[in-house]
């Protein structure tokens, strides 16, 4: 699997959209979710079929 080039994209705001936003304009929410899941799996190096589980005990306010 090729590495994600993190230097390509730059941050922006709603008033100045970058050229890469053009490809996502016609997508519905489900398709955007699939793109988001792929980019997260590439950035954090896990397989898209088995994302890591969140450790909820870290944020627990219960006292043992």
C-alpha cells in the first residue's frame, strides 16, 4: 500500500476552498464517510476492515 503524502494538502476554511475540495462536492454523506474512513486508515496505519477500538476506560469517571 503506498504511503500517504501528508505534504500535498493544506488546511483552509469555508471561504477559500482548495482545489482538492472539487472532487468531493458531488458526493453524498455515505460516500464522504467511505473517503474519511480510507484516509484515517491510511494516516493511522490500520486496515480499513478492522479499525482499532477506543479504550473507554481512560475516560471513565467511575471510581473502582
